[in-house]
C-alpha cells in the first residue's frame, strides 16, 4: 500500500484500514505460532503498512 493512496482517505477510512491491518497482523502471528505461515515476509509488510497508516493519521490530526 502506498502512502499516496492513504493520503486521499479521510480519518474514518484510515481508522477502518488500521483495524483491518491489525486483524491481519494478529492472524499472521497466530499462523506463525502454529507453524502454518509459509511466507514470513508478510508480517513485516503488514507492520510497515500499520506504521504508514498511523503516521498519516497523525499528520492529518496535526494539520487541523
């Protein structure tokens, strides 16, 4: 997910996106714990996406 795509969204949409990403991260962690996760790089991608969303949400709050 690109930051330019996220900057277009408003804060409620970013909140929903963050919620989905946190759920995905939880599911990936559970898969890793039960040794069902074959592509471990997905975890770091989701973590980076979460950080992007949180950063843009913080920027939007600071801009107000």
